[in-house]
C-alpha cells in the first residue's frame, strides 16, 4: 500500500504569522499519526519561516511513524540537523535560499558527483535517501547512478494539466516510474497532489511507495477537519 506522509509545514506557517505556539506543531505531528497518517514530513528552510530547526528536534522526540525531513542539502546546517536527528528518510530538494516552494527537481547528471557524496554520508548514518526529480527519463537514470534509495517525482506539472487532459498529464510520470522500477529505485511523489488528482495518479502507478502531501491536505482540513481529511486522502491510495 502506498503510504501517506503528512507535511505539517503549514501549521508552522500559521503559528509563525502570529507568534507564540498556536497551533502547536508538535501536536499537529502527534495528531497526524493518531488520525492514521503513515508518516510526518517537515521541510525546514534556512530562514525558518515555517518549520524551525527546534521543531524538528521536538518532533523527533514524539514520532512513532516514519519521519521524513526534506530540504536543501547544500546547506551545512541542514546536513547537521539530519545527521543529529536521524529521520527514517531524508528527501534532498534543490531549493534556493529565497524560494517560496519547491519548483524543480535535481539535474542528476550535472550534480552527480555532489549527490553521490552527500547521499553516501546519509546512508552511512542508516538514513534512507530520496531525491527530488522531474519526470524525465535521463534524470531518473542519473539518480540511479548516485546511489540514492528512492526518487520523489515532482508532480506540479501533473497537477496543472490534470483537469484539461489527465492522460497526457500522467504519461511522463508513468514512463519515469517504470524506469525507476527497472533501475531498482523506490518511488515517492509529491507537490500539488490533492483529493481530485491523487487517486488517478496512484491507479496508474500502483507500485508507488509514498506520497508527501501538505498544502492541499491542510487547506482541506480547514473545511473538512484534520482527522477526516487524512482518512479521505488515505482512501485515495487504497
């Protein structure tokens, strides 16, 4: 079964907008687990505009499911954080310092040497590594050469095209997923997946290991309730 990891960054965004500790990010992580999520994802950025480094340490203390930390591994502070907290999985994302949200995958050919070296560091610490890639065969092949355990397909283009032509939208992802499977890579996916497009994605890529969903899920939770929303997303993956 494909696992659902809930990205709780948006809880931290709301908290930080006002200051204080409401909503409580640690409780959001605990409740995600209680309500049926298979894991919790956080994506700390250098400016700590949502999830802070302290949040990561605090969440690590209470995590009982899978813990996934996303981020830019070119930041030394991020690397230190991951090695100290030792999550189940680290997802390497090629963000720039001022980036609002992730918007592209790694060029695994151009950055092969760097990725190979940093992945080796994390794997020596017994941390599973996933790297963010676009649905391009060449990039998937390049990822396999770095020693990564998994790739995470960046799904924004799928989400944008889904309403107009879902078959066209999914086609490059099926091809990339098949190549990943052929090369022995685990497969994750994330970015702009929601209750409208998630089931179709899963139905066409049945061997999908995990999806990480934050923004859409938290937006739905405002109207539908946090527990109910997590269960609704889980049903899309059944």
